[in-house]
């Protein structure tokens, strides 16, 4: 019952409530992006959704415009946005549109699709989420292969309200503790590459 109807109802109610509560914070953060980084305020990128269907993910922009590595373009304000996950709040609109869920594997760029093993590709059987097992295990400090394994594990099991609430709670604890803000040795997130290098990448 939850998998068929309840999860989507939970997503709509939860996203609407979170948007209402976080609206002042989101507005203040958007103004901060405008003052600190200029336009555009929003970062839009194509990501792969359920069943391999692409959609446009929306975030607050945290990197300065221009050439150069992420480390050089990520300033103090951008670091705060990412550490606090405030930059992710606009994705609640993706949840309301049905492109994402509150809980599920994090959506990845379409160019990653061909790099997955058949087992890892199972992550696309469900809607991507704001929070997932990989984020609950340590956010960006989780190596790529472990992250993809956790994603596939979530997609392969029938979701439950209790399980989704537990994942949200664990993600909140990781966030409040400031864990896994970036991958070890990286300012942000290195691209996923199949092979041994994937074991040390950011999740």
C-alpha cells in the first residue's frame, strides 16, 4: 500500500510542509547567492530519473561563474550552502512535480548511465531522492561503489514509511554533525569513473 500510494502522498505532504517552513530561509539564501555570486541564482542540470527518463534538477548556485576547478570557484558562502544542504531546497519543487522523492537514490547526470553495471543500473527503478541510504551512511564521504550498491539495495526492496523516516532521520543526523560535506581530497564531487578509481570517489 505504501509503495503504491503512500510514498507519493508522503512526498507531496512532506515537500509542501518543508517548503512552507523553509521559505524564509530559501528566500534569504537566494538573496545571498545573488549578492555573493550574481546571476543566475539557480543551477539547473539534466539528471536521470525513474526508468531512465531525464529531468531538470534545480539547486541554488554555489560556484562562481568562470573557468577553473571547483576548489577555486567555491567560496566561503558556497561552502556554507553545501555544508548546510540549503542549496538542495529547490529540489522540493522537483519532488512536488513527481520527478523526485524525499527518499531515494540521488539523481546522477545522464552520461553516467552507461558506466553502471547491470546491478547498479537497478537504482533507476525508483524515483531519485533528496536523501538516500548513501547519504545516511556519510554523504559525500561514501565511495562511489558503496554508494551505488546502497542505491541498488534501496531500489530492490519494497519501501516502507518506517524505513523512509529512518533514512530521513539518519540523513539529518549526518547533516547536523557536519559529516561528509566533501569527498576526501576534493573540494566538491569528482566525476564517477568505472573501475578501481570509483572506490575513492565522492558519493
